[in-house]
């Protein structure tokens, strides 16, 4: 359900339940989780590239998994979030390596919000983002009610979530919800090149940069300046800083090792 391949330091993960638009069942949750754990542990992996197989990126939770027509007790969706979506979002945000998401087609519900949890989101022009939750009586999850207002402001966040109207990739880029919308045929070449470039970068510094920018959402300037100082001290002690400055002075490309 999740295809995984490592090339040039990039772990490429492809959600792969194409007949269900790559919506999440338990097996796909577990497979993604295992790969995210691997990305955390393996120092040879220096960037992650997440995408979807077929014509969609991910349609959120597999709604066929809990057919209310079959009767039984009402489901505990909080448990699904605790067991699956929330750990996934936390793993993506805490990974000290860049996570690139290549949104190849529709991203709906939790599928949209998993994409938005990634560090750099590039979408094919034909892709759409849908906060589908309100159509079925739910609230935005997988971090959406946190990330949406931060990325695009309360007015747009509320309208998207309350109406469940699809947002085009180009408007998403115009609004700053994502980094770029690119022609469909350029998506994977561009996303792969970007992931490769980041994987060859100063991973320790990139990881600290990611954490600092994330932390800014919840910190005040005074404590943030202290955090920046601590991170810069750590980055300044990295081999990659010495290499970066040496390469600059020698007028040659830097050969970063990621530490
Ligand atoms: C699907 C799905 C799907 C199953 C397409 N499930 N089969 C968290 C905690 C616990 C529980 C609840 O949820 C959550 C978080 C959530 O993610 S809630 C939101 C769940 N997602 C949705 O509500 C989106 C449902 N899907 C759609 O609205 C449409 O499929 C979109 C707009 C994404 C795409 O529309 P189309 O391009 O017209 O494709 P389609 O609807 O024809 O879908 C293709 C196939 O995929 C189709 O199967 P079929 O056998 O008829 O070819 C769909 O039934 C299936 N599929 N999404 N979430």
C-alpha cells in the first residue's frame, strides 16, 4: 500500500491504493508509519519525498472501512486519530530532514492535511485540495484546523473548511497554502530534483531550520532569539558549516555530509 525506494539519499514514498484514490485503511497507515520510523532512524536518508500513485494523491480516510449501514456501535474516531493520523503528523513535523510532498492529484480530507504537514508542497496544476470533512459531518483533522489558519489566515481557512469547496493547485500556491503549482508533466521531475538537492544539503542545519520555523508559530521573539542562538551554535559546530565556508572560499561546490 506504500511503495518505498531510496535513491541518492531520498526516501520516496508512494501511497498506493489507486482503486480507492489512495485513501487510508489500517494497512496503509501502518505501512506509512513504518517508513516514517525508518526515515527517522536511518542517517543515510537525508530527505523524504511523498506522493501518490495513479490519478489522486490521497482521499483521506477510507470511508468504506466504517460503513454505518452495517450497524454496530458508533465508531471512536478519536481513537483512529490517536492511533494513526496524529502520530503520522507528529513524525513528519519532528523529522529533522526535509519532507517534500508532490501532490499529483486530488488531496481530500486527511489526505490534504497530511500534504500540508510536509515542509515543501509542490502540486500538479490539475490537483485540487478539498477540506472534505464538513460534507460528512466531521471537523478538519490531521492537523488541518491548526495548519490552515496559520498558512492562509482565518477567513480563507474557515471558508474552505465550512464549504468543502475544492481549491485549485494554482490558487493554493497564490494563497501561500503550498509552495508551487507546476504543469502536470513537470511535477515528478521537479519534485525529485528538489528532494535530491535537499538530500545533498547540510542536513543538520536544514533540520534545525525546519524546527525553528515551526516553533516560531508558538513562541515569542525573546525566547525565539535564544532558540536561534542555540541552533546556530549547533550548526556552527557541524562539519557541513566548515565545508560550506571552505567551499565558498575555494570557489567550488560544497560537498555536504549531513552532519
Ligand atoms: C474512496 C474514497 C474514500 C473510500 C474516493 N474512501 N473510497 C479521520 C478519522 C476517522 C474517520 C474518518 O475520517 C478521518 C479523516 C478524513 O479523511 S474524513 C474525509 C474522508 N474523505 C472524503 O470525504 C473524500 C471522499 N472522496 C471524494 O469526495 C471524492 O472521491 C474526491 C472528491 C476525493 C474525488 O472525486 P473523483 O475524482 O470524482 O473520484 P471518485 O469519487 O470517482 O473516486 C474514485 C474511486 O475512489 C471511487 O471508487 P469506485 O469504486 O466508485 O471507482 C471512490 O468511491 C473511491 N474513493 N475517496 N475516502
